[in-house]
């Protein structure tokens, strides 16, 4: 179900798999008119993820090449403060096993 119109903050959940995917593509399945850049991004691995680890990084993200490794319930934030410098196309996620729910909160200035 697509949500039309521009929202800030926009919040939603996406599914991470064992294949690296960028956040912009994942969020675009739900939100239309989504900007590519944001001022604040929070990524949370859902609390029911069990032993699955979520790796956050660039297009080469892996268990040995990541900016953050999140366990169930943990969150990571990226701040660009008063400018939209976090590029959603450049932030990739990958799950260590199976599929897991990832919760996102994005603020655009």
C-alpha cells in the first residue's frame, strides 16, 4: 500500500534479507514522493529478530564491512543536523540470516 504525499518525519518498516538493499528502494515501496536525502535517520532491528544480526553500511555491506551491527531491539542513528546530508540510496542493510523487520524513522528538513 503506497502512502502518498510528503511526510516528515516518515516512519515505516521494511524487510531486510541476506541480499544487500538500499533504504531508498525499500522505502519507495511504501512511500511516494520520497526524498533521497534526510537530516536524521534511525534504523532499528525489530525486537523479534532473535539471533539475526542486521548490518548497516554502503553497497559493499557485509558482516566484516559495516558501519553498524545491530541485534534485536538495537537502533542506530545518523545525524546531519540542519541539512539533508544523509543519502538514503547510499545506506544499505543486510540480514545475517533469513528475513527480519527493520523499523525506520526519517526526518527531512
